[in-house]
């Protein structure tokens, strides 16, 4: 049995009756659970709560949306201007999610959720459209197979399931580990593709403290049970960095392992990251001061920030540090007089003279220094 087939079978069983060994204990926001049907809560399988990262107005994409629990929680947070998209490859889970779609729309005051059949590692391919094509065409020989591949190629490029740069937040709850190892890089690049510049990820998943040996990876029971396909904890961060994400961080890390197999600890973590802005580096004279407590910190772009010193940054780095998830660690100082910008960033470690920012607007200057 292939790993994909074992996952489909395992989660088909999970749509029919609750499978206790497919989920970790998670403290979800009880206020967001009140409106959800008990059937969806009962047949949800996750290891974290990525809905906690949803903002009003977001377009949210939930990878491996299952019965729709995280989607319906997120739909209560995005508001009238937001939308939530669920993608899953399992017909039974999609049927469960769609079964309650009309009822949930009435409860939350609008139909803000849509569910689609697709592979999370190939978010351009609409499996629903492929199945409609197959209903009218037979695939009996190589020519038929070529016609199918041509249809899928055109569909990916002309009518992608999820368009480029269209999503504010990608979430997932204990699903990335189910993707075949050879397709994991493609999965992360697909997440990067669909996110808008400045878009975020919040991925709850199972990671291992050591590399999972190949013989365990070949075990269908362990794979479909969210164990043997887990990222090693550092590799989980690295694959996002390699794809081009910034500010990648482990925001939550369960102290107690969920399971221990052959001495390897498997635990739940939640990873956050941001897709960089697609803008030029324009140096208007902005500065940031890293509050501490460390003597210096480095970011993924190679910048260094010395504690308590005014460091030169370009405009989009300034916004990222003062408006994004790391704003509590930095004081932002805008230039007193905006001059014609330079397209060349100052070399890493360049201090900004006080004379260039004296009298400029400050941000984030209140509060105690925090540890990052």
C-alpha cells in the first residue's frame, strides 16, 4: 500500500468514527467552538490551534482542512471582508465539512468558507475539475494519458485552484507530515507561491527530535498516524528558510512528547513565518534600536542589530521590524527629514547617526525589553 493510500484510508475511517490516536490534546478557544456542530469537533484530528493567528479581513487557506473545524473557527475571526478556503484530498472529510456549510453560514452571519478537493503539495491542480474531465473521457492508452496531462497543465496555468499571491495566511493542523518526503519541498514552495507579499504562515505539526530512519518511514501505520513522516525539528525551520520565508520561528513547542517511538520523541510545535514584501530596498534614513537583552541579534537577511544602538535599515525592513511580529523587540525611528532614497542598503552593522533621526517619529519605545 502506498503512503498516500494509507493516509486516505486512515482519514476515511476518521470521518466515520473518531480515531483517538490521530490527535494530540489541544486547548482551543472555547468561544469559537460554541457554534460548531459536535460532529465536526468529534472528528477533528490536530495537534495545535493555528486559528489563533487569524486577523480580521484575512483570506485564510487551511491545508488539509478535514472536517472543517479550523476553517469554521477562522471564519468567525475574519469578519465580513475575509474568506476561508479549505483544501483536502479526502472525499469523506470534504463531505463532512460541506454538510454543515449552510448551517454555519447562518450562525456566523455569512458564507465565508469554501472547500475544494486538491493536493496540498500541488495547490494549482483542481482535483474536482480533473474528476469532471475524467467523467467525460476515458484513459485507456498513452494518448489518453497525454490528453489528461495536457488538461491538467492548462488547468494549473489558466484556472489554478489557488492563485499566486492570493492568500494572507496559510494555516495547517497536523497535515504536512502526511505528505510524501519527496514532495515536501514542493509543498513549502506552493505555500510561498500562493501567499501575498507580506503574507504569513501558522503551521501546527508534529516534529521529531532526531531524524526518522527509513524503515520507520516505510511503515504505513506510523506514516498515516502522523509519526514517521514528521520533519526533524531543525529541518522544519530550514525548509521554510530555504523557500525564501523570513522571520521563521517556533512559536509554540510542547514540552511533553506526544509519542516516543524507538527512542525518538515526537511532539507538537507551531511554526510561524512571513513571505517578504516584493519591494525594492529603499534607504530613506530609517533606524531601529534593538532593545535587548542579548548583545546582538541577526536576521535572515544578514542584518545585525546591536543592543541599544541606532541601526540603519531600509524602509521595508523597518516596517517588518516595527509593524510585524517582532515589533515588541525594536524601537523604530523614522528620519526627521525624508530625502531622496538610496536604492542601496547600508552594509550590515551600519549605525545610523543620531543627527539623521533626531526629531523623527518613534515607535515601540514604551515597555520593557523582551527576550526573543
